[in-house]
């Protein structure tokens, strides 16, 4: 399960603080290890000093939460976080949304964009203004019948069992859904439910599925209910290289429309 070692990317703005809060909440759930990093341009001593000052600010925000603190050089924040995560063995990178975005929605800044198209670790994004609740209420997997999504269902089912929360599978039905229509999608969801139940010791009543229908992705996501304390899990695109994150056009629209934190798994994540 992701979250055994969580790396939070910290910057001195609301998004950085929200990423830190979300990373702390994940560690509280999983019992994992927390690392916090600031990234600065290479070969600039002044920038490295500023990064260390920012990291001291992050440490003050942690209160008594144990964490490893890192100052990392990188040509970009996203690249720096990826390099560091690989070096220290983090399995989840958490970043926030840029300031000025819609409250309650994820904004994809430069760092997140890099991570979402090349990270070798799972990536989690915090919506603007997000404050983690005391408890996780449910795991939801965005599902399309393909191998990467089946892998995500298996991992999410095992995580739901460990965390003792319900699991929900959601499939988008946007516009013309093609051959077989909604009935085919519901059949796919039924198979995915069976996969989830067979992959973990989850009571059948704790696994559900919904078809989210709408004229576009945002409209479809509004068609289903979202709990306070929801976490959405997405698989990477078929275009992703092995063991890397890559989100396609539809998944990126899901990210921007989701009302909760979203975790994107690398292709072939185990």
C-alpha cells in the first residue's frame, strides 16, 4: 500500500502548507515515515540558503510530527522531488495546488505537471483550501476496464481492508459511450467489484460501484456523491512507461474536477 514513506513537497504558500497537512494525514493513516523537502535551483548558494529557511518554517508547522527534512537541488521542483524520492525510497509524493485556483479543486502547477507525466512514485495532489478530516471515509477508484485500472482496484481493495474503510468504483459515462452503452460499463463494474472482493478480505457490502453520467467529465463527477474524507485513486494511462506516472487527457480532467485529494499510481504499481 502506498504511504509507507511519504514525501511532501513544501513551498511557502497555502498549497505548500496543504500538501504538508495532507502528507501528515497520510502518515497518520498508514503509520509510515514522513519526509519533507524544499527544492532549489542548482549551483546557487543563496537559493540553497533560502530553501533551508523554508524548511525550518515547515519544521515549525509539523509540531511534534517526526519527519526527515531535505534540501534538494533540482532544475525544477518536480524533477527535484522525483530524484529525491528515488534516493530516499519514498513511495508517495504529495504536492499542493497553486494559489489563486478554485477552492476545493485541484490546480496543476508546474511541479505537479512534471510529476504527473514522469514520476516513478505515486503522486497525490491536495485541492486548494483542503483541510484533511480526522478520518478517511472511503477510497474511490476511477475505473475503466484495462489492466492498469484492474491493478489499481486490487491495490485499493487491499488498502481499504487495511484501513478499514469502504471501497467504491466509479466509471464515467460521458456523452456517447459507444458500443454497448451504459449496460456494458455496468457489466465492467460488476467484474471489477468481483476483482476487488477476491483481492482482499472485504465484506461484499463494503464494495460498491457507480456509473457517473454527464455531458462532460466535470458534469459526470457531479452526478455522484462525495464524502468528507474521500480519497480518489486513478491509474496511469496506457501511454505510461513501466513504473512511471502518466495521466492522459481524461484523467487530467478528472483531477481538475475532483472535490477531494487524488492519488495517481505508476503503471505496473505493486
